[in-house]
C-alpha cells in the first residue's frame, strides 16, 4: 500500500471513529429511508400523472439541459444506469416520441440522445410533480443545505 493510500485510510478511520459507529450507521439508514420514501412516491405520482417512471424522468431532465443532446455512455453515468438499462429505457422513450437517437458528431461509434419537442413538453409537465414530491419527502434540513 502506498504512503498516500495508507494516510487516506487512516484519515477515513479517524473520521469514522470521530463520529462514532452508531452515528455513521444512523446517518446511512436515514439517508436510505429518505431515498426510498422519495423514490416510491415519485414512481407512483410520476406514473399516475405523467406515465413516467423515475428513471424516465431523470433521463428527460438531464437531456433538457443539453440542447444538442448527450452521448448515451455519458448519460448512463449521469443517471446511474447501466448501458443496457439505458438502452432499453431509450428504446421506450423513442417509441413514445420523447427522444431521438443519432450518431455522435465527435465519435461515429457513439450514440447521441436528443430530447424531442414532445419530450420537452413531457419534461415540463412532469417537472412540477417531481419537485413537489421531493419537497414533501426529503428531510427539510437536507434541502436547506443546498439553498
């Protein structure tokens, strides 16, 4: 193990022991609980109101900020999906007219995904639901950290 890796590991142990195992575990469980509650509510409300799942919305949301689209490989990383999962999701979104596939201008092997006008409209409709659910389900102190 290199000197820097050993120092990093020692720093991580010091940080964990400074807070105590119970506090670290409690923080983890609170984070997971908040994520699950938010995710489940998002799935239900985005599905009922807009016919979208959370991953569908996350892809539309990411593409909404990229007028020229996004390379599929980069998009998969950004929305925390495997390449194959993103490919299946993109197939579904393309069938519904929400995205289009094209070749990446800088690498002919790459696939670029671009939001269509219908995709922009669907994103705009679902965005309010998305933000409202998160405002209701995320811990207020977490939201306050980003204001």
